C-alpha cells in the first residue's frame, strides 16, 4: 500500500488526546490486512511487529508515533446547542474565539457536528482549558470528542492539507516502513502511542511498565514545526534533538549514513538534519528512561493548527513523508551496522591521527 493511500485512510479519522480509538482501530485493520502481528499494552498503546511483549526483539528498533492531536472532549447530559468543553493540547489558544470546530459522538465518529468557539478561559492546556462552543444543530446527550473543523485529506501540488498531520504523518511512516519490512526483518516494531499531546502520557505508561526491552533503539517520528533548515519538500529531518534534549550521537551517525547512501543511489531522495526545537517529542521521554533514541520528522506548516491569522489546517509535503518511509525501511534493513558505522568513523579519525601525529612534536622556531 503506497504512502498516500495510507495517509488518506488515517488522516480522515478524527482524534484527540485520550480519544484515539478510531485511529488505532484503522491501524489494527491495516495490520491484519498485511498479516503483521501486534498487541496492545494495558493502556491501549498498540505495538506492531510482535505477538506479545515476550516476543519483542531484544536488540531491535522501535518506530514510535502518537495517534492523538490537540482537541477537546465533553459529556452532554441533556440536549443542548451551546456547551462547555475541555480543550487538551497546544494550539492557537490566543485565537480560539471564532474558530470552527467539529465534534463527534464517541460511538458514531463518522457523523460530524459543526460549531464555532464563542469563548475560552486561558489556562494549562495539558490539564485542560474550558471553552464554549455554539453548534449549528441541537446535540443529544452523549460523550463527544473533536478538534478544529478542517478537511481530513486534501492533496494540492504535492502538499497534503489536513486537520492533523501531527502525528498521523508519523503513524503513516511507521506503518508504511513496517509493511515494507514485514518479510525482511523480525527486529523492527512500530509503536502507536496515546495522549502524547498532554505530556507523553501513553508513552510514559509504556515506559513505566517496561513494555519495550531496554536494549531496543527508538526513533520518535513526528510532524514538527518548520524551521530554517527544515523546510517543506526538502526531505524528512533527521532530528538531532528537540526543545528539551539532544539525542544519541552514534545512533544519529548511523541514520545519517543510511540517508547518505540512499541519496547516492537515488538523486531524488532528499533529507535534512538539525535540532528541531519547535517542540518536544517522545524521544525525550525514552531518553530519560535510558533508551538509545533518535528522531525523524517531516516539516510541518501551521503546527498545531496555528495559522498566521488564526486556526488553520496543517500542511506537509507528500514527498517528505514518502522519503521518511524509505529511510526508516533502510534503517530497519541495516540494524547490524549501527556499531560498524561508528567504528568506521573512529578508524578514519585514528588513521588521520597516526599520519599527522609526528607534527605535534616539531617545536615551533
């Protein structure tokens, strides 16, 4: 299944922190279609590429992406057209009033209820901000979740315009690479986490329960804010660090080497490399629990739906996501070379030293 097909399937699905059920259900269906084993941990994080925790590869690699996006939820006890909801995750919080939103009943997400934000109270977006929505129609009692009301998937001159590229783009890359590797490697898993936007909550559950072996290498996949040197259409960004931490240098060296080899074989392949400090990602959480971590991101315009004049759809470049999938696939195929790449660099440095060491002992006149 090609990358755009995967993107269209996932990007159309509504999601918000703690309400990722339908994205996870779609991923589960795709895993079954491609005969890829998977299991859920006790918090509902989905781990694909292994039948159970016991069968996880000890020295493998995990591609990690989160299934939520900033949004809201509320419970309605009686019919209403104007309601108070709880917004969770970052966003254009100073430009909320007047922004269009869409709510979905938790038991029938395909039906959309359109409304407009009429008021909000500034506060901690991780704990939840209260705000008011006026809907076009009367809502019946039930549990609802939602986010800004933008199209799920539009393709315009290679750019994907969507309500939530962060981090469904990461999910697409992880799933695509796992599909490509399913008959070629047993040492790769993809991890689809929940509630990242409110402080890595699903990821931290996974870490505290020690679901993944400590010896696994981890690549956090994201759609991350465009920055100088991380532009749309110039390739996925090998993420050296985020707003909180720097990542593993040897692991970075390995991924960069694979990217360079890909580019040498295919001139159309592009990649970028820099610290993506527009936000923090799950690699930071994994690193604090002593995992060897790196990141890979596709550049993202209108990060967290923050447009120049208010709420706006997120935008990524389709080629960046496709090249991210290609890079992850090659990384998975070359895992045994992680130590070798570092050793090669050390050897080159040492050989150069041996050649020039003698000059250290020549006294200056």
